[in-house]
C-alpha cells in the first residue's frame, strides 16, 4: 500500500501547469497594459537616415575646421603686414584716418566644439543612436509614416523624431562635458555655439532627405 505521505506525480504535473498558466496570464495582462511600438519596417529609410547623418557630420566638421584655419592664416598674414604688436582693434574709433590695426584672434571668434562633439565620427554615432531611439518610439521607421503616407505626415513625423533626438543629444552632450570637466561657456553652459549649431542644423538635412524620398515614391 502507498503511504499517505507520498504524492501522486500527476498532481505535481497539474500544479506546475497551473502555475505556468497563471504566469502566462500575468504576462498577457502586462503586455496589454504596456504596448510597445511596432518594430521598424522601412530599411531604405533607416539606411538613408544613417547615411545622411554621417555625411552631415563630416561635412559640418570639415567646413568649421577649414574656416578656423582660414581665420588663423588671415590673422598671421595681417600680423606680418602691420606688425605683431598691432593686435587690438577698436572699430568705433576708425573714422577713415586711423591706420589699420588688427583684431585679436580669440577662441570665441572661431568655431569650437566641446570634447563630446570634437570628432565627426563620434558625433555621427551619437546622433544615429539618439535618432534610432527616438524613431522607434515615434514610428519614424514604419511604412505608414515614411513612403505609404502623404507628404505632410512624413514631414511631421520627422519633425517629432528630430525634437526627441535633439533632447536626448543635448542631455548626453551636456552631461558628458560636465563629467569630463569641460569649461563653462557664457558662464553657465558646457555646450558651445558650434555644438548647438551642429545639433539643431541637422533638422534641415533629415527633413530634406525624408521629403525627397516621399516625393519620389508618391510620383512613381
């Protein structure tokens, strides 16, 4: 005879199945409450976004570095012409009869990136990452918001994604600069004017790319 203390294996299996069913019900209820966005669909748009951001980052840094070198060269040439000591300029005193003098070349007059955005490659990777996160939650990589919609919806979706990406980018840059001990600009920010120009000017590139893509698909 079986002892009354022994358990039937069928009862154990039933208990395990019941607990699994309860866990599955809890997971289903949790999924209903927390609805994640759809997975990205449009691979063409994603590839184009990445390419546009990388191209924009390298062109922006190249142009600013070239402009900085031009200002430095111009300053050195003027110093050779008028003397190395004639470095101060007060334009309010020049009424046409004063000799030409030089304006001092200070860091505020030349494009200057902070440490977080000094490299174009790092800038591009950071912007692509923030753009991907923002686009996932705004639906910027779904066909219904890229090519299978009207032009207004595509541009509005791009604008919303850009605003979220800019907010993330600003938070990362300011936090990173503060942690690495970057100097404050304008007395309170670690973000330079060149940093802000780089972040906010990206809208024109991304909106133009999305506009052209939607226009081509709508025509053909």
